[in-house]
């Protein structure tokens, strides 16, 4: 997941640089490059969401592993498992709050953009 996070950060920086330097906004190459960067950003977000779900399923499936017997199939390091369990719960909770808020903000921004020409602003 570390290399994916680095890739997502690079794509986000590229997107910010493109937005700040909009001198060539009417150049067709700018639009194509921007769409490629936007598409990569969407892919990274989808991958991160799928990774969160897969990791949570994998972590919660092993609920109450064997911490004592290293030869057991259910053995897991206690610190590692509790860290993964805690992070899964925290990230899932944050996602349950952030995703609906982001969708509402996006819908509101879209509504304002569509409603502006109708009001003559």
C-alpha cells in the first residue's frame, strides 16, 4: 500500500500543479493530460477503498487469533493484529463519515453550478 500511496500523492500534486497553471486551459493537450491525471486519481481512490475493504475482511475474519502458540495456524502477533484491527475500525469509521459528507458537498456544488445560469448570476 505504501507505493500506491506515493503514486496517489504524485498524481494529486500533478493535479494541483495543473489547476494552478491554467494558462494553457484552451489547449487540447492540457485537457487530455488533465483527464489522464484525473482518471489516475479516481483509480487510486477506488483501489484504496477496495484495499480497505479487503484488509478489513481479512483482519475481522481472524477475530481472536491465537497469540500464544507460534505453531498454530491461527497464530498472530498480538501487537500487529491489534494495530491492524484498530486501524481498520478507525479508517472504516472515518470513511462512513467522510464519504457521505463528500457526496453531499459534491451534489451541492453541482447544484450551485447548474442553478447559477438559471438565476442569471
